[in-house]
């Protein structure tokens, strides 16, 4: 079964290599030229030594040959350098393509799917595993052709010169690729297990770094250190097993190569001494021929040895490709649209849901069936206890979760809409907003060059962010995970960012959750300026916000159990009125 999978992964890697066919061809051409220059270099060197030792020619008479030898060495170095550059760009182009495929797939699957796996595993997939393919594309693929071309060129030169030595080359050469294949099968399985261990270690380490404060407060440092040690040991053992295989394969290849070279050297030394005759056939070997053959003997086996070295890169690439191909093959039906329709150019948004059911990435139902209507130019509030399905509904409206039934935006089915077009219409503020590792200006504008300073200042003023922003400056660098700002400041910057987007549909998930009571009132006042005459959906537990909503949707256990305005629902003996009794606010 695994052999079948390995063949499939081989075909997948071969298919991707066509993207850099030009670079691969250039690398092979330059590698072949480098070998030809090396043969010429060996011939010149052998000729010069023959003239000096046997013919007793003066060194000055051979100065032109020394000069030619230097030129040949120079051109060979240029070819070798060019081959390495072409090989690097070959791997770079394909890695960039594969990484973009993974990023596009992540975009299609959406944040709801991404959260199902630890961030460390995604980092491993995008970085280590894709980088692990570099040597396969840049070195193994060109070397596979060079391992065939270069020995054939040498054999073509040797057969007229000395057919018996050429025959020795021909008989000993196949041992190297055969042994390489036998050892390589073991390396493929070891690499596959090693990448899985690396994913687990990366995920574990990243998650523990994020939870460092909690771990310390609950005095779990020693226990987590022990767990991390065990996980690291597992990865170390798997890595060492791969290194053992690599060293073993290299040792075997070196042994057989050395034995082959030794056979040639002994044969030449005996013939030079005129001590050995094969049957009735005797061929006088000159010093020139002997030196030439002896210097090109290592070069005959060198491409095969390099192929053996890079064969390990092939197995590493197969181990990397397994996880990548599996991820790229994830089903994205209900997420990737065959048709990409633009929304009708209306100033407001209206959302209609009918027999609407929401599912997670594994196909389990999260919400529904429910039906509702979010009317244009109105504020709709969404409330309910924790786990009632509010976040799932928000993710589905954003297009991040698959659904069945009907969800229409301005009369167009959501699954038929170009999501990029849909997202441009939305101003979104989440409960735990994310700021990038960038400047405040870049976080607010998201590199939108059309944002003027006047608009930017107005948004900062309306979100009550001006004071601390201008204290630091718009070019103030925000660290990873917003480490240099308070939670409330991050929340206000997220609100300012949404104001700059100024979409015709506002989606607010507890927009003032991290603000004190006074700041909350001021920010809500600023938001009102932007949400007036706009369609809004807000998740909140604040009574004041609910009183301003024209419609309230109450969810419980994935169902829509109540709907109406604040006055109507508060008078009914339902879930909403019971939640209001909780000290004047709702547990959202």
C-alpha cells in the first residue's frame, strides 16, 4: 500500500518539476559542460606530465598549454557556478508555487478550519516541509540526468582508448544505483515518521509558549518541561535513525566507488610495468593514457555518488510531499465556488436565510435548521448562552463554514458569490482582534494606499484611539501578538480599522468587550456615526446595545428560539427574559 502511495507522490513531484523545466535543463546543460571541461582539463594535464616526464620537453615550451589549462579551469568554474545558481532558482520557483497552493487552500478552508489544528503544525507545513523539497528539485532532478550523461560521455571516450578499462567501468557502475535504491526505501519511511514527529514537537512547543503565563500560575512548569523533553527525545531518536541510514548509504557508496577506482589503479600500474598479459592480446599503455584514465576514473563515479547523496533528498521530499498532498486534497466543496458572481451594487445589505444548516469541516452539524431575515439599514442583535452557535453563524455568514439550505446576500446565494467581493462590503470587529507585526499605520490601513491622513485621523478620533496612537506615533512598531499594547488599545485600533473599511454591512462580535464602561459608551457613540443607515449584526450582552436594535435573534443549542425587538422579548417568558434577570445583562 505504501509503495503505491510512494509512486503517486513521485508522480506528483515530477509534475511540479515541469514548472522549472527551463532551470532544470539549464542546470543539466551547465553540469554536462562542466564535466566536458574537466575531461579536457584531465587530457591537458596528462599531456603536460607526459611531455615533461617521458619526452623531457622544457617547461617553457609548454607555457601555452599551462595557459590553456588555466582557461579551461576558469570556464569549468563558471559552468559549476552557473549550474548551482540555476539549480537554486529551480527549487525556489517550485517551492514558491507549492507554498502559494497551501496558502490558497488555507484561504479556501477558512479560519474555522485552521483553528482545528495547532499553529505549530501549520508553521511546520508551510516552512520546514516545503523547504525540505529544495534539494530534490535543485539537486536530485538535475543529477539524475547527469548521472546518465556524464558516464556515457566518458565511456564513449574510453572505449576507443582502452576497451578493457571501459568494460570495468561498465560492470561496476550499476552497483551504486542498486545499493542506493535498496537503502533509500528505508530512508523514505524514516523521513515520513520524522516529519510527523517534527509537526507534533512544533505544535507542542508553540502551544506551550502561548500558554506560558497559565503554566507558571498553575505551577506546571516542571511537568511541561518533562513532557517537552520526552517529545524532543522522540524527534531526536527519529532524526538520528535517518542520519544512520544516510551515513550507512554514504559509506557503502564510498566503499564500492573506492574499490572500483582501486581496481583501475592496480590494472594501470601493472600494465605500466609490462607484467601482465591478457591471453594473446597486449596493449601498450602510454603514461599519457594512464594518467588520463586515472584522473577521469573518479569523475566517472562522481555523478553516481552525487546521485546517491541526493537520493536521500528524494526520500525527504517524498516524506514532505505526503502531508502537503494530503492537505491540498482536502474537500472544499461548499467553500470553493465554481461561479464567482459580484454582488449587485446596492448601498446596503440584506441577508435572508431559509432552512439554513451549518456544518464543521468534518461534516458535523453545528447549527440549524434556522430561518431569519436581516433587513437592510437595521441593527440586528444576536444573543444566546455560550455554545449556542453564535460564532458558527458568524463564520458561515463570512463564508468560512460550509452550509446547506439557502443564505442569500441581496438576493444572491452566498456560495455563488466571489468571497473577496463579499468581504469588501464588511466592516468586522471581533472579540479577540488580531494586530499584525507591523506599524500602527500598516495595521489600520492594511497597506491600502488610498487611505488619506484626514480619514485616518477621523477614524482614530471616533474610536477614541487618538491619544495613545499619537503618543507612540503612527509608525510605532507593534510586536508579535500586540505585546506592547493593552487589550483595550488593541480593541480600539480594531474598531478604527473597521471604520476605515466603512463597509455597508457591519459585523460586530462583542466590539467593546475589553473596554471600561466610560470608554464603551464613547466608542459605541462613535460606531453609531458609521452604522447609521447601514445593515448591522452585533453579538453583545450589553442591554443598552440591545435596546437600540430593531431586531433581536435569540439562539440556544444551535436553534433560533426567539426573535423580536427588546420590548417584546423582555415581556415574554422565554430565554431572553430569563437571561435579562442575570444582573441586568446577558451572558453572550
